[in-house]
C-alpha cells in the first residue's frame, strides 16, 4: 500500500519532472578532504542538499526547506581534482512536500573514463511561505518510464517514512503512559 497525500484546494497546474531537473558541477579541492586525503562525506552531503534545494525551489516556485535526508549512499571515494556532477530531480510531490532524488557522479581528474556514479540520496523538502509554514506545491508530472518508476518508488518510501514515524511516536506515547522515563 502507498500513501498519496491529498491534493491541495484549488488546482495548481502540474509541472513535468524535466522542468526543474538540475545538475550542479564542482571541482574538488584540498579544502574538501578528510584525514584519509579523499573528499569528506559531509562535503558531498552539502552539495547534495544544495542541488536538491535548487530543484525544490524551482519546482515549487519559491522557498523550500529540507525536512529529511535519507538513504545517503557513498559508493566510491571522491578525490581531489575530480569533477563532481550532482544531478537532482523531483521524484514525487505531496501536498506541500517533494521527494528529490540525487545522483552524484565523478569524472576522475587523471582518467579519461566516463563519469562514474559515486553516491545517491533521497531528500524530502517542504515548500514554505514567508512565515515558514508549509504551502502547496504543483504536482509533479512524471513523463518518461524512468520518471514513472521513480515516482512509484518514492511513494513506497513515503509510506514507509510515515509508518516509521507513527510507530515510533506510538511507542513513545505508550512508554510515557506507563510512566517509564528514559
Ligand atoms: C519541514 C517543516 C516545514 C514541516 O513543518 P510542519 O509544521 O511539521 O508541517 P507538516 O507536518 O504539515 O509537514 C509538511 C510536509 O512535510 C512533510 N514532512 C514533514 N516532516 C517530514 C519528515 N521528517 N520526513 C518526511 N516528510 C516530512 C509532511 O509529510 C508534509 O507533507 P505533505 O504536505 O506533502 O503531506 C518544519 O518542520 C521545518 O521548518 N523544519 C525545519 C526545516 C529546516 O530548517 N531545514 C534546514 C535544516 S538546517
């Protein structure tokens, strides 16, 4: 079973996935390294959040904040000199939230090989108004078969996120009701 958030009052015209898809590219420098001399995971996470935020702002036509980041995967180390491409797109939209999928690719500075995937992540952004309150977003329209698959997978993740949050909240309420302190 998947969860589909109710559509906002008043129809907001949909936008195709391709309308906000974005790639940000950066050359990694010596300032980006960890103690092993490869690029720090936190540097990559910042790039991921930046690219996803740009896409969420584009899609929703205004400010959007990161609500969650999950399934951040690092597949291969990134090195100083590598040209990193961070590709992001809106996979799914709810009422005020958007799931953004991000793929991180690296072109090795010393190899003439195609860019290699080095990471990926899924983030949820909430579009907010001037008071920081959630505001409705246009529904995303997946066009290609790949976009449709990503939309369906994002719905599954959404269902699991909500179920997990609900289960944890219920457990905490139950423990509190039993007078258990931790
Ligand atoms: C994200 C935020 C706007 C949500 O506000 P809220 O009052 O909880 O509002 P809601 O419960 O209506 O949530 C709004 C939407 O975000 C989704 N959402 C909220 N928290 C979420 C989470 N942890 N994971 C996934 N989705 C989440 C809700 O499901 C809802 O989606 P929908 O409208 O499509 O159904 C609020 O918690 C916030 O401002 N957080 C800080 C964001 C921030 O500063 N980010 C930068 C980090 S430094």
